[in-house]
């Protein structure tokens, strides 16, 4: 893995945030492999999604934050697999978000280089923290601290 690969993987993570924020579900093949695995059980999603169609169906129906931010990106080789650890933070500040809050956690990804660029083979998301100043308590299903 060289510097260009690390930059390419960082670009994939940035592209993910922009496509999700734009609700560009028809462009998710620019992010995920056809047989990608999405595991969001760590953020209270009941099942693991397998395949691009399942990933798109999940994202198109999800309650998204106002924006997706990714930071602390670490790319490394793990016995021949390219792995990525990163942090996410997202504001739930739209009118339908109750309570208003900041929410964050970890991504653990496996990515692969294709002829069209880097793609997610698997993505695991785990909640780690939330912060709200709303007077109403955060529902139990949304608590991470």
C-alpha cells in the first residue's frame, strides 16, 4: 500500500459522506461492491445487510442526520486485506429529529481497489457517544453513554 492508495481510501470515505448527504442512492455503486456487507447493529439496526440492493434500500429508508462527518482515518494492511478505522460525528438537528443531538462513534471498514477505484467490501458502524441540550431525555434505544 502506498500514499496514493491511502489518499484514494480517504477519498472514498469523503465521497460516502457527500453521497449520503445528497441522498444519491443511485450512485452507491461508486461506494460499495455488489456483494458488500453493511453491519449497523452497533447503532441499533436489527440486521446485517448484504449486497448493494440491500444497502441502498437501508439508506434510502433511514432517518439521516443533517450531515455526515468522518475523521481520524487510519488505513492499514491486515494480512492482505486493506482495513480502515475512522470516527464519525453527525448532527441530528433537523425539525424531525427529537431530541436534537450530536452523535458519534466508529467505523471499521474493509475496502478493495477495483478498476473503478476503492470500494467498501464491508462497513461496520458502532455508536460511542451522544450529546444533547434538549430538556427531554434521550430515548433508551438512542442512548450510548
